[in-house]
C-alpha cells in the first residue's frame, strides 16, 4: 500500500485522532450488581429513590435537647430516654426534656440541637450544661447525601470507588452499564515458545500475551479470545477471521512491518482495510490500524515494550470510546532529568522513567538501563513516559520535559 505520511510514519496525535474519529460506541449494555461495577461506564443516569439518610441524624455522641435555642452554661434538662443508631427514641421531646443520643441516631421530634457529651454532666436523670456549646446544632439533614430524584451518577460516567459507595448508601443494588468491548488477541511468530518449555536454537519464550493481557486487565478490559500462531498465511488468515467474527476489536502483535514473514498487514488488506501503518514514534514505528471484516483492527509492534506503549497510546483510548466513555489521556506533568540521557535525534520518543520527588518538592525523572523496545525490564517500576521531541539529541541532566504519569486514580 502507499505511505501517505512518508517514510517516517504518522505522528502519534494524528494517529490517535484518526482512530477515534473512525470509531463509534458499541451501544450495548448489561445489568450488573454493584459489587462488580467498579470501573464500568453507566448506560444511563441513576437517581436517588428516596432521601438519604432520610431522617435527621446526630453527627456525634451527646444529648438531644428539647427546643432550638442555644443554651447557656448551667442550663438543665431531665433525661427521658435514649436514641441509638437503628433504635430511635419513639416520642416527641417537650420543654426541659433530653435524651442520650449516639452518632447516626434519629434526632427526636421537638429537638433542634444536639449537645456534645464532653460539655455535659449527667447524674441520674438530671443533665446540666457545663461549658458554652456554640451555635452548631450537630444535626445531619435528612437530605444530606441525596434528595428524592436527585441524580447520583450521570449517563456515560465511569464508576469509581466513591460513586459505588454513594450508590450503595442510596440503596442501589444493581445498575445498567455499557458492555465492555470483547478483545481478540493474535500473537504471531515462528520463534515463539510457551514459557516453561525447553528452547531450541533461535527460540524465545512468548511474553506479549501475558504482558498485554495484564496491561488490559489493569486498564479494566479483558481478552476474550487469544491465539498464538506461526508466521504462515493460512493459519493467520483463519485466526483473523475467527477473532473478527466473535470480538469487537482484533489486536495483533508482530507481522505488520515489511519483512518476508510479515503476513498480518497484507492479510488485513485482503480481509478488510489498513488505514495507515507506521508511527513517527520510538518505540512503536511498525503499527497498523484498520478493520477486519468491519471490526476495528490494531496491529501492534512485535517488540513487547513497543506493543505496550502503543497499546497505552492508541488502543486504550479506542477501547474507552467503544465502551461509551470520553477517552481520558494520561495526566501530564513537567519533570527534570536526574542524569544525562544519550539518544539520537530523529524520532519523538516515549522513554520509561521513575518519578523522584526531591526534598524541596521538585519532580525529577530517573532513567535506568537500556531503553530498547525489546527489554521488558524498562517497564518495570516505571512511573512516567518521558515525551522527548524528535529534534532533541543527547539530553543533559536537569533538562525539563513533559511526562505522562503512569498511575491510575484510586477513588
């Protein structure tokens, strides 16, 4: 095929834009219990069915007193009962009455104020205020968390820890979420051997399936089907057809360059279309994007680090869009190189680095070992992808660069 972007390939941002513009969400949804909804995308808005907590609740252990006036030290009340969480005091408080109340318990009718227990003295059924109490009534509103009909989560929202907790507190047990795209993974190579088997001459243990499956799992997606196939046209053609028939996305590694045994790209052209191949990026130049039998196709490089980097940069945003979410890029921050970095100018690079926070709060990037795209060890412990512009060659210590942060949010 022709190379519309020249020998160097398509710049990363243009590649991402082209892919996202070509994709539409699958639009498929399913009901799931709250217990397995973490990280899922809501298929519709969820409203509160009732007020939460639904009653006036005490914010602390203390005493609920009759009336609403702010009392002064020396004021006295008669204790007439207890209001505990789940066991309310069942009557209305009249003038001069009070009840012992525990955190989260219902504040009885007739009371507009809870007094902290450390300000009080109780003897028998007599209660006295010893110290000034201040204006805070220490009562939680019946609608503090939610009012009836209030939107708890919007449609198309990714559910985090906080959202799940809030939904549970509002009585939601299950909800409709977008179905995650089914991913078919094809690993090709004559030299590949399952881990644990005895290697022959020139053979290597196959690692891309473990690496990519784990990366996708970390991002919230699972590989639905997987094939490891030799570099021969017929078995590769069959694998591509079977994965396209059963999956929403087909992902391959290797076989998309221009070597004698690189069959994936011509087979995708035969079965569908290659929109572009080659990225102006290091690592990751041999990358192909298109479709097989109408199913989106991502041809990742064969080298494992390049496969992981291009999956993060291009496959992950695409999966988010297919799922029905607005793709969220990795957060970026500025850092300085802790030590000089040798490289040759020519292609933009995403270098793996560790984030170091100096005592003065400065952010530094530590690059250790070879950055070769075949060395998986360069990914180990990486917090950052350093964005090194194409025109920069060797970099001095202290050079300031943008970096992508490889840390997912907790909440």
